[in-house]
C-alpha cells in the first residue's frame, strides 16, 4: 500500500482536528498501512471508525467499507465528506442510486477522488459492481459491525457469511474487521469465517467503571421505576421494554405520574419517532421509554440511567443498552428488573424457531439468568462474558454494583468443588452444565441415559442440595477460571489447568461462593397485588 505512513499525528490533526490518538488507534492504523490483517474489538464509543477512515484518506486507491445499515452509512459518508473540502471523498454504493448517480460514484472512484466506498454486503454481490471494483485500485477492505457474521452475535446477518469469497474476488488486500461484540465465541467465529485467524488482534477493555449495575426483583415494578426516576429528577434516562405495547403504556404511565417521558419504537410514525428522539437529545424530554430500536448511533453523553423494565435476550444486548449511560464518564445507573417468568416467556418464543437458532438463543438466555441471579460482582460477571478477567476487589469500578456494595455472605464449597471437578474429569469433559446437574441431582434425561451416566458412582451425589446450589458452583467455578466453556460446542464445560492443579495438589486454598439469589417471585407478588 502506497501510503504516507510517516506523520500519522499530523494527518490526524489535519483531517479530524484531534491532537492525540485514542487507545490503540495509532498501532492499528500503522499495522493496517503496512499490509496486515487486523481485528479490532473495542467497546462502542472507543473510536473504531477512525481506525479505517484515516488510513483510507491517506492511502492510494479506495477502501471498501462494509456496513450493515444504510442509515448509519449515510451518516458516516456525510461525516467523512465534511472532513474534506472535496465532496465525493466518501460514497455509498447501493441499488437506491439511479444510473447517473451510480456513474458519478464510478467516475469519482476511477478519478482517484473517492477514498471510502460504503457498501452493504447484499449490494457487494451484484455482478456489475463486482466487475467494476475488480478493475480499480482498492486500498483495503474494512468490515464494520463484524459480529453480524456470527450467529452468536446479537445481530446475525446471513449476507455477511459470504464476505470472504466476495472480497477474494475483488482484490488481494488487507482486511480490517471491527466490532463492539467481544465474546470469545463471536471472536472465534468472525476470524474463522473471514479466514483471518492470523490477523493482529487489538482488544480494548470493555470495563465501564463509572456504571453502577443493579438487579431488582420485578415486583411492583411500575411504582419502583417511578420512584427511581423521581429520585433522579431532571436527569436523562432510558427505560427499555420488550414490546411496543408496553412502551406506549409505560410512557403514558410515567406522564400521568408527572414525568416528562416519551415513547420510541419502530412501529411509530417516522416523524413522531424522529421528533421524540430529537426532544430527548435536545433535553426537552427527560426520559425515553423504548424498545431496542432506540439507541443505534445515538450519542448523548449525559444519560444518567438505563432501566430495563424487561430483561433483554442476551448479556451482549444488555451491555450495549446499558452502555448508553454515562458516556461522559459521569454517573450511570443501570437497573434491571428480573422475573424468571419473563425468561420462560422468551424461552417459549424461542421454541418456535429453527433448531440452531433456538439452541443459541437458549444458551444466551442462560447467561442472562446467570447474571440476574448471581451474587458475585456483576462487573466481573459481564467482563468474564467478554473474555476479560476482572478483580472484584481491586479492579477499576470494583464496588460499583449492588452485590459489591452490599456483599452477600460467602460460603465455603471447597469439597463440593472437588466433587464436581472429579465428575467432569471422570466423564471425559463432554457435558454441558444442565446435564452435569442432572447427574449430580440424580435425575435422568436423554443425555444421561444415552451415556449410561446412571451407572456411574457420581449419579445423585448431590441430591440433598437444591439444583440451584450446583448451578452456582458451576457458574462461579467458570468465572473463577476452574472451568472453561468450549468454544466449538459452547456449553460444554472443560477443565482448565487451574482445575487440574486443584485436584492433583489437593489445594488448601478454600473455594468460596456467594450463594445466588432465589428468584421465586410468586409469593412476593401475591402479597403485593
Ligand atoms: P465507535 O465506532 O467505536 O463506537 P466512533 O468511531 O463513533 O466509535 O468514535 C466515538 C467518538 O470518539 C466520536 O465522537 C469520535 O469523533 C471520537 N474520537 C475518535 N477518535 C478520537 C481521537 N483520537 N481523539 C478524540 N476523539 C476521538
């Protein structure tokens, strides 16, 4: 790539007006310019776009930027064109363009004017586009929102699956893939599907130390939320609900209670939606009650709370949605209301889906339940989910959750951990949590039968304790690094070296667990209704 590698800081200043790079931007850009494949995992707001925009602007030829949403592409194109006195530095290529417009785009590319060409993956497969792109100089390919490749991501798009072969048909150029979804499973999927297992990986921490995480049982939820918002009077916040109907009802309920709130969901008239969003951004309204349709590309720095009326379908979504709080580094309270019945509803909904989607959906829900019911540091739980180790005592933001500021009693479970690890070892490290618990509790199911686990000495060793106790041990043993979830099969629990040492050396170090919370709300609800 013939690029002006030297004075990157100067180019940064010239095009973007920033005097320093953020995080690892500079290394990422240098490596991309030297021709390497790059994989960037950075939380939202980390500054991913600049990692391909700047090198594109200073390289010879045009960079292809694959992005899933036309609306987001348009914003980016306008932003990039605003950086330069020349219109046409960035273009979108898609079927909404008429012949004259398409010709203009092609001419600008041929003339060397266009540095960034934004395309959706479904447009990229069009033969006449491909034929054209094969003939021109391409500097590199950037794949934004790369998690769309993975069924384990929160936004799977089948069109992303074929990107590798399409890119190979266009040019042999470096590829930079970027995402804010960093679970090890998604990361593995992206690298394999894009054939970039050797890519240089740049990963930034997903820790948001200024966010306070809290889960409350979903009892008297309407009143609880009204009270919470009144305690944060005049501050900006978002309340997420799963259904459009609930959004409308709850926005009304807040209004009746004197709270300055408006609804937002994809079923509202476009004009109303935009108006409501703008009012929130302009601070004419304090609270937006919304479905997950709200938030993409919204950058309001002083959102002080994000409330989940309903729990989301995955921890990933939870992280993204709560991530809209406290962007300015100030207070950000993330409060979620949890009722196991809501999870059952989501499970029923999944039952109608094709098998693979259902299996994945259930695994993701399982993590959500784990988060909701855990008594561990919630930050540690979330970060573990993103493949990060977090010290719940000394880590940045360690005391910023309900469990940490009000710690549960700890209980020693060293000998039970030994029993569980021995079971996993003896049965060949090939079972998921749910089946291990069946063995421990002595309950037959299809898997225990087919592997004749009833005949082992382990069967039923823990039936005196509740299943939830064993679930807690498995979960906390995983987060504390004794067990690992197999990437290929996801749910299958494997032993780590730490577990082997623990068993072999008869470790003296106690294994402490915080007993997870019981969430049977039927009784409490009956009392309060
Ligand atoms: P992401 O795509 O990772 O969510 P963006 O690319 O939208 O993040 O960047 C987030 C914000 O950070 C933007 O407002 C952007 O202008 C700003 N930003 C990016 N790089 C820098 C930098 N080097 N210095 C200052 N601000 C930056």
